[in-house]
C-alpha cells in the first residue's frame, strides 16, 4: 500500500507539470464564465444535496459505533470507531489544506470572467490575485473521505471493503467532475483530494495496527515479568 501511495503521488506531481487543468477547464467554460455554474441540478443536487447526505452518513457511522447494522456488526467496537474517525479526519484534513491554500478556483480566472491569473498550486507564496482557498477540492471529500474505510474493512469483510472502495471512488469522481463543470475546481484538485483521503486512512490504519500490536504484547510482557 505504501508503494501504491507513493506512485499515486508521483502521478499527481506529473499531472501538475502539464497543462491538463486549464485544458479541461476551457472545455467547460469560456470568457463568459461557466454555463453550468448555477445549474439547479448541479447546485441543489450534486453540491448541496450530496454534501448533506455525506454528513448524514458520517453521523450514522458514529451512531453505529454503539449500534451497528449489517456488515458493521462483524467489526469490533474499536474498528467501527476507527472507521468513523477516519472519515471525519479525512474531511478535516482536506478542509485545513483548502483554507490555507492561495489557489483560486477556475471561475475566478481572468479568462473565465474573473480577476485571477493561473498560478500552479505548487507556487507557494505566489498570489494569483484571486480569493484563493480552492485547493484541494473540498466538495469531492464528501465521498473520498470514505475511501479510508477500506483499510478498516479489508481484514474482516474483504468483499464489503472492495465494494466500499469502488463506491467511494466513483462517487468522489462524479462530485469532482460536477464541480469541474461548474468551474469550481480543476481536475487535479479532485485527484489530490482522493490522495489526501487515501493517505489519511492509510496512516490512521498503520497507527491503529501498531497500537493493537503493542497492546497485545504489553500484557504478555507484564505476565512474564510477574512470574
């Protein structure tokens, strides 16, 4: 998993070296802006509706720590807690990065009717003249935040883990594309959100696994010392 995570990081950095973000943005917008920016379906269903649904699911996962349903019953209380906390931690991580970002959204660019100029989000300290706060894609985290659940589920319910991962990835890409069409994000923002959420889940699982291993060995060591 560690190698896959590093390869995905390399791919993302390679994407940033291309002009792929602007090319895709130009397919959805023009000097007049983005026609789908205020589209009712995009705004009320794909944006607001999916965001609200995601929070309902987050709350449900925390409730399930005490009262699990379905395949969640096969997880231990600790694993259910890890699942819920992983989703929440992923959302928080993306939100913190987003609020610290100087990168503006596509609809803020001059060529799309805004005031900003295009600046790579790796050009730290260089202001693009816009409002910033657009990297990575916060909305896509409403689905990608669940990716980390794969690490929790794979040991106990591998089939459910695979389905969980596919659904989270497909939903995240759909949300990312919808925001791309509205001019709210570049495609790389969506990819980076997926990577951040995956990495948060991976790191939390590593920490939880090591904690469990330490907890198992600690009592054994205590018994041996007492004898």
